[in-house]
C-alpha cells in the first residue's frame, strides 16, 4: 500500500493561532479534529496488534503505574506515523514560545490505554491519574517540552480523561509525583487549588490535547468496560540536554551529563 506521503495526503491539520494563544495562557490547548481519520485508524490498528483488544496483552513496559498501561510507539520507523510526528514537530514549534530558530526535537512516543478500573489487569494501568507535573521525571535541563495526547476513539470523563490546572505552567517546578506519598500535587502545593481547573476532557477520535510539561494535570479512573485508547507524542526544544539525573524516559547509555539529546533517537522534527 502507498504511504500517506506518496498519496499526497496529510496526517493532520495545522495548529491555529487561537490554539497557540490558549496554550500560552493556560499551559494546555485542545486541537479538535487534529489528526485525520486514516492516521487515527493506522495508530489504533498498531496499538491493538501490539497490546490486544483489551489493551493489556503486551509484555510489561518496565514502569507499572496506575495511570495507563504503556507500550512503545516506535512511530519514527512507521512511514505513516513518522509523517504525523514531523507535523506535530511543526505544530509544537508554533506552541513553544522560544525566540529565534531553536526548533523542536522528538522525545518519545507511546500508546497509553487507561484500562477499566473494574478489571484485574496484567500491567496495572487501571487507576486514576493523580495530579502531577511531568517535567522532573524527564531528567532534562530546560522547560519547553510538551505532550501531544491523541484520542484514538471517542470518549469522555467516564473513561478517565484529563483535567488541567489552568496557568499552573507558571508555578515553577513542583517535584516528582514519587515524593507525594498518598497525596498528589494539589495536596503538596495547595496554592494550586487557587487556580481554576478545566473540566475533564471530551474527545472525538483524532482530537488532541497538548500540555506543557510544567502544567499540572490528572484524570479519574476508567469506569467503562473498554480501554481508553490514546497515543502520546512528546517533544522537547531542540537544544535540550540530559541533566545527569537517572531518567525514566530514555536510555543514557554512552551519554554524558549536560549532553544534548541528539542522534537518531531524538531527531529534529520542527
Ligand atoms: O493519560 C493519562 O491519564 C495521563 C497522561 C499523563 O500523565 C501525561 O501525558 O503526562
């Protein structure tokens, strides 16, 4: 079959100036109808092939946690997904408020079905997403990174969709969720409760939310009987470096602290 590029078809639409303005003000934005149906279908097929229809038949990914069951996306090597990742890079360039020709670097991509809370699961992933900030878990030396969170089916709050703490991207670095004990970021930093919180999201397949890695977000459990299928693409500013801390998100074999994330693993995409 010919690839999207060979057919001259786009995997997604551009990000609009209104969506950029919302992201800068609130730390997140929603891109309705961003990924086109053919690409959503491709992603869902890959996800189900790898993880099963129950979203839980894959081998363990290495990080068992309640938020979702994870499986590597490998999208850089799949032509129809790579073209989406490149277009996400372009969109992220518009959202990132860096001056000059800094550019955007791919960081990671993975599938993240939240599994039904009523089922006993093989790979965890069937709980709520406690309110947290992503930044510190990535062991990078500068902010600017963001996540494109892509819904692969229609679903709403009953499936455990995210809410965002508006303007929390201006609250500074709030530590790792591993340090919060039984609480979450809202308990440890109660001043976050003075900020507004968005309602939990409703998504149609192909809708995307983008959140800054400094924006606090969380989600309820999936109370339905189906997996909440999502595909995530994470990007960083092109000049990002490893800060030397043990990272949860990438392999530092052969790397030195303060080294730029470059090479084949972290290509420039925008
Ligand atoms: O999918 C979820 O429930 C949480 C996702 C998340 O924490 C993230 O994208 O940073």
